[in-house]
C-alpha cells in the first residue's frame, strides 16, 4: 500500500526531503522530480513536513489546483494548499461512515494530537486542546469518543510486566519499545535478526483498536461488524501499521482507518466548527480515561518514564519517591540512565530520531550494549513532531514549536489527577472485568503480536 508519495508535477527536485529521510528511501537527481522507493520507506512522513513546494488555488489558479486535488483522489471540498510530498488520505471513508446510521463509529486520538492541533486554527504554539478535541470529535458525529491514552496506560501494564518477566527469567535483553511503527519497520528492514529484542506489545493505537471491537463491543452491546474504528494520529506510519496483516486479533481489522492530525483539521473546517472557542468536553468512559503517564507517550522519553513510574511500584510495592523522572527527559539523540528500583538497577536508553539508532543497533549486534530497556521514537522529539502534525512552513518556527509542544505535554501530565498507569481506575476495571491480568491469555491474544519481519511491504 502506498502511504507516502511525491507529486511528480509539483516536485522541484530541491532534495530537502532527501536530507531528512532516515532510510535513504528518496531517489532521483537534483532539480528533477524525486521518487520514493517503497521497499525502503518507513512512512515516517518527515519528508511531508519538510517539503515546501505546493499548489494553491489563490496562487496557481483553480484549474491547476483542481488537477492536483483530483490526481490524489481528494474530495472537492478540500481547499488547503497541496504539497509535493504528501500522505495518501482516507478522509472520504470516514465521512461516509459518519453519515451512515447503520455504522457505529468509535474514534481514538493520540496524546500528541492535542498538543498541536490548535496551531492549525491560529492558536499559539503549545496550546493544548484535549477538551476541545473531544468536543470537536463528538460534534463531527462519532458515536464514541475514546482516547489512545487509555491504551497507553494498558501498554504500560503489559510492557512493564513483559520487561519484569524478561529481567527475572533471563529473557532477551535489552527489550526495545514497539509503539512506533516506523521504528518497527526500520528494524525489520535493517536488522531482521534482532527483532526478538522488540517488545511483543502492540502499539497503543492497535491495543485500543483491538479493545474497541472486543471489550467495547461487549460493554456497549454493539455487534463487531457494525463498528468502524478510526484513529487520529500525529503519524503517517500509523496507516501502514493498522493495515499490517497481524492487526486483526479482534476478529476484524482492529483499526479501520487512520487520519492524521492535519486531516482531522480538514474535517473540522469542513464542518464549520469554531475549534478555538469550543467549550471543553471529556472523552467517553471507560476507554477515554487516562493518566499523566499516558499523556507523556507523545514526547521522547515519555514511554520510558511512564514504564518506570509503574515498574518501580510493581517491583518494590512502594510509592515512587519522585514521579517526575527527569533523567530520561531531554532531546539528545541518545541518552542513558541507571534507575534504582529497590535492589535492582535498571539500565535504560532513549533514542530519538532513527539516524541516532544505527550506532545503538551496531553496538547491540556486537554484544556491546549493556542496557535492559530502550525506547526508540522515529520523529525529531517524539510523536509531537510526527509526520502527520500541523505543518510548519517557516524553518525558524521548528525549534519553538518542538519546545512548546513538549512543555504543553508535561504540563498536562502535571494537571491530571492520576499520573501513573496502574492507578487509572478504568484500566483496573478492564483487568478486573475482562483481561484478568497483564500477560494473561486474553492479553496475549489481543494486545501482543509477533511482527512477521518481512523485508518488503505488502503492496495491496
Ligand atoms: S516517509 Fe520517511 S522514510 Fe519514507 S520517504 Fe519520507 S522521510 Fe523517507
Ligand atoms: S518532494 Fe518536496 S522537498 Fe522533496 S525534492 Fe520534491 S519539492 Fe523538494
């Protein structure tokens, strides 16, 4: 399947995207249109963020604009400028499902979406819009407005338990996080023999999707075949992830369609909603309930910190002395820390940006990587800077946007009443009523997977 493409009529061959591509997937000669080698592309969308060549009706005329729009199969109500490097959209499928009274639509949105979406409506950088996001999704007509953050808390329960199991049973270490689909694909393409180091946990998006069509179907009494599962993600690789052959454990496709943050903005504008002034609403319970630990999944080091907050308490049985684990925060490409957990010292690493993962993987292949747990995120400072986020045109805005989106995320963590995944009351209820225990039979069936590790993407 094609997720990222370059419009051959719009590309000037400036090769700015070539410089940023983490897996040398963009091919061509300077000053001529570039092409993406789909067998190498990890779908991170960083080329989409970088590309400055566009067509707009105002500058290039309606005919030129309409031609580019039609070539991409975009609906006529889209009027935004269209850039040469772009992600393929599924927006019409979502509109169709929303308009069909026979379809029960469930939506989730990732933590990073709320840290940036308001920018596309003119808000200052770092205006965190959780309540307005929930309100907008409800006004668009989704039957249930749930939240990926709920599954981020579930991920911590499963991944934390997996780490403890690996450490205490001489399992394969270090364990690498598996929530970033571009990273998973990068590892499959470049280091297939090391894939047993990946956590078997699905990403929060895929866990939430699998729970929508099982737990959600059960508690809401909706037949699985009526449920249409939509994700709003800061990430272009998530559409690839939800289409992977492994992601059908609910008995159907766990997530039917992914929209990027930018595509949700299109839908909100099309509906004429005044996003900035929408009164705050809450996400629906139970699968919209979340802790501060889940919220920080959107920034580099966040998954690690969330795992340590819970791991510490599960291992020692005591409250963690400081909830903010600043040793794993920061924006360096690779950083390590030794974290004391009772009598154990857990050695952790955090990688941000795939260009920084190569030396780490080379050290691992040579048996020189002395760590227990490594978090890897593909995008510059984590998902808040994902390929599907609002596009920054002015280079001078990048640094400020990254900083503001990160601080908005940590501030939201601070203001939430629950800041540890294992204390989320709806997660406790999920385990009590349905899953029974982390790493139990049902968890293994729905929430874990074995990545097939093929060298090539299935083109379908
Ligand atoms: S999506 Fe990422 S990996 Fe694919 S071509 Fe663009 S920058 Fe390269
Ligand atoms: S896709 Fe955009 S950034 Fe890449 S070469 Fe073409 S115009 Fe330049």
